[in-house]
C-alpha cells in the first residue's frame, strides 16, 4: 500500500495535494499496489482525491489537528500507515512536509528521501531521484528499509485526473497533544506563493531602487505571476525577504521565470535553474544569466519591461 | 540555558560540481565551508541567546577529522565547546541518530539546526532528531524571541509566515532572518585553539537510504536573443514555441 498524506492548509487542498496523490498513484502502480490518501482535520470535499488516483480516501478529524504540530501529525500519520500496512508514505516537500518526513522516518526507522522529482523504479532495489547541489546535479537514492518515506518536490509532475471521486472514510487515530501552539498565520491572500508559482517575474539590482517596481508589478499582474527578487534587493529592504530566490532563499521551479536586471550569479541560478523556461532581460551582453536563459533581451529593462507587458496585453486581445 | 548547534560542512557556493567514475562527489579542488544556514543563522542565534540568558553553546558535527577546521571556525565565532562524532556518514537518519545519542545524555534546552545543507538540500535531520528525542520541532524559523522558557517563533510557510509558541526544550531549524552573520575576529580565532573539541565514537546505526548514482542535468540549448524592439515576437514564442502559457 502507498499512503499519501494530502495536506489541506485551512481545510482546503491546493495543487500540491493533487500532485502528491498523482505521484502516490503512479508509485502504487509501479509497485503493483493501491494508493490510499489521508487527510487530517476538517477538509472540504476530500472525495475529490479519488480523481487523482486514490483508491480510498481516509480522514482523521479531531480538534487537535486544526493546529499544526509535527509531533501530533507524525503520530497520527504513522498510526494510519501501520493500520493500512503502508510500505511507502508520500507527502509534499512543503513547510509542513519538511517537519513530517524526518519525524516519520525516525519514528518508523524507515529510509527517506525528501524533495523527489521522479516516480520510483523498483527493479533491482527501490530507487528514486532528486536534485542535489541546488539543482546542479541529480542523485539517485536507493532505499533499503521495508517502509519508505518520500516527499515530492513542488511542480515536479502535473496533477493527472485518472479516476472518479471516492467516498471519504472517517477513521480514528490518536496522537499526543501538540506542544507547539500556532498563534497566527499571516499569508498574503490572492497571490500564489513562490514555491508553488507556475509563473514568476523577478528583478534585481538593475532596478536602481524600490520606487521603480511598478513596472515589475504590472508585468506580473498581466501574467498572473508571482514576484521575486535577487538577494541584495531583499537584503537592502527594497523587497520583502520572502521574495528572495536563490541558493540561500526560496528555490523555485515555475514554468516561466522572467528575470530583469539580475546578473545571474551562480547562487541566484541555484534557486531558479529548475524553471522550465527562463527569459532574461539585461543591458549587459556579458551578463552570465544569458548562458542559463532560453530567451534573452539585451537592452534597458526600463524600456523592455513595459513593452513586454503591452505585448502580452496585445496578444491576449488578439487570440 | 544549554544550547546545542548542529553544524555541517558543505562545498563553497560557487564550487564546480562533478563526480568521479565510481559515482562519488569529486572533491578535487573544491573548497569547503560551514553550511551557511548553520553558521549565519543557527550558530549566531544560539550565541545571542547565550549572551541574553547565560549558559553554554556546544557545537556538534558528525564527520571525519577533516571537519575539525570547520568546527574550529564555529568556536572562533563564539561557541564554548564542540563535539565531533567520528565517522564518515552516508545517510540522514544515521547522522540524526548520532546527534540524538549525544543530546539524550545532555538535556539541551534548545537544539539549533540549519534549514538544510546546501549540498544535499535534505531538510531532514532536524525533524529526525526531534522525533528521536520526543521533542517539539519548528522548521524554517526566521525569528525567535525567548521569555523565560517560552519561545515565540516565526517560521516561513508557503506565501507567508506562521507564529507559534512553544516551551523549551525545543528543536528549531533556522532560515534567513534569524540572525546576522558574524565574522570571527583575531581574538576569537586564538581562543578557539584552546576550546575543548571532544571526539567521540559513533553509535551503531544502519544506512537506510543512500545515493547510488549521480547525473548532470540536461544541458540547456543556446539562448535565443530577441530584438528589444519586437516584444510581440517574444510573447509569440512563449505561447507558441515554449508553450508554457
Ligand atoms: C554564500 C552566498 C549566497 C548567496 N545566495 C544568493 C541567493 O540565494 N540569491 C541571490 O540572488 N543571490 C545570492 N547571493 C549573491 C549573488 O552572488 C549576487 O551578488 C546577487 O545575485 C546579485 O544580485 P543582482 O543580480 O540583483 O545584482 P547585480 O549583480 O548587481 O546585477 C545587476 C544586473 O542588472 C543589470 N542592469 C543594470 N541596469 C540595468 C538596466 N537599466 N536594464 C537592464 N539591466 C540592467 C546589470 O547589467 C547587472 O547584470 C549569494 C552570495 C553568496 C556569497
Ligand atoms: N554531519 C552533520 N553533523 C552535524 N549536523 C549536521 C550534519 N549534517 C547536517 N546537519 C544539520 O542538519 C541540518 C539539516 O541538514 P539536512 O537534513 O542534511 O539538509 C543542517 O543545516 C545542520 O544543522
């Protein structure tokens, strides 16, 4: 059995949950077994997970699960894994997954690989791949324990609808009361968080100052993209630090990454080189970023960015 | 306050990444540093806490004798003493069990980790140690305020932050925002030489998940340069050639 913990922040699934179930279903297929999805706490419409390949959808609901505590969640997921006889446990490589994967591995004495990007292969050992060295290489891992714990990198594979909704079964599982009390969750509504974003518009020191960001916001708005920035821009307070991408910031893997006025230092590339398509706007033809780009525009960003926004508007109006 | 900071050694951020014929990381010509999250955020925040509340800061590293130089840097920045668990670790849970074995005997109030190592980017070990010690864990902490033995922690979550409260003992993994990098001064470097660095043997533990091979990401095709006067062309290519919109 493959057990997928489908996370539901504030009681709702995001794309990540569908990705995890799709991944779990594909893994189950390779292993010749079934995929069971587990949801914790009050969730809207959990039956939808059947569409992504879950043969069963389980829900454990008690009040303690409305407050995220990795100890409570781990005990419950481990308990359910044992109840259903799970050989593989899958979750997202998300802020909660990063606290759960290691705990589950330690609790079950299981081998684990975080941030995987491919479906496992099982001939001659259970093997799975992930990026290492901030995307500069790919490593294959072999897991040798009976039970295995995996977390899936965001945007590593698209959710696939392969089945129909299934009825949700409510089950009981106990965990210790959490010792971490969540006091407040401050999430910007309306924008897609960077780790999940499919479209990202980013800018660097070439912007000269924070007062010039209007043109970046307009391009992002036109595309429905999330905004990001280089590290010095966040360090000097031109932009909030959660926008900082790179080796020491957020690692992203959008379908499209547009970078304006960013030189493309190796530490910046480390966080963005998994993007499917990279567009670089820079006035210096020698900027290293062009080597990592799919499309390049060598000119003043203060001319190019507004022109690009206008061109997107025009294309959308005509097509 | 008794503080433990877990530090690892990683290739420097601009190091060229390659692998040898027998599929191990090619360390020839590679410079090593202390993992930036461990040094800049975990260690410095640990030191600040000691400066505020008194106590000791201990560094632990699980690794071979080559790592002593990295550990000494941590002592030069201000840690009081260090422990190295002598071995050549190959998997996360193995490392976690070494750290837990040491920490169990010592009863630390706060155990600091970096949010991840910049080489294997695992983000696993902090959570593992918390479970092995049956302690609460908060990952990706960006801000910590301590009052008595109650910690208020801000942490990064998707698209924002979460604020949580927890009593010590607690395990935290640290991200940008926790502290500001400190450069060791001459006095620190001299004192570090005399601070205790205890080498202990590893406890028995299995490697349950190990790397068996490496490959390089597929090479990018050459960049297509677009006439700055023709943004319509770029938009068309994004829709019709790249097909990502
Ligand atoms: C250990 C370590 C970790 C690091 N981690 C990160 C990280 O996670 N993320 C990160 O981003 N950086 C990181 N850095 C910093 C990194 O090395 C670079 O210094 C940084 O990325 C440069 O930011 P930038 O490209 O915005 O600025 P610059 O390097 O100053 O580049 C500005 C660019 O804008 C162009 N430009 C200027 N004006 C215009 C104009 N009018 N029109 C078009 N183009 C223009 C210039 O040609 C130049 O290429 C790290 C560094 C270290 C040492
Ligand atoms: N060999 C090691 N010895 C001590 N601490 C380590 C070691 N490797 C990793 N760590 C700690 O665990 C954190 C997370 O590592 P990882 O799970 O490998 O990404 C690092 O930031 C360090 O704080």
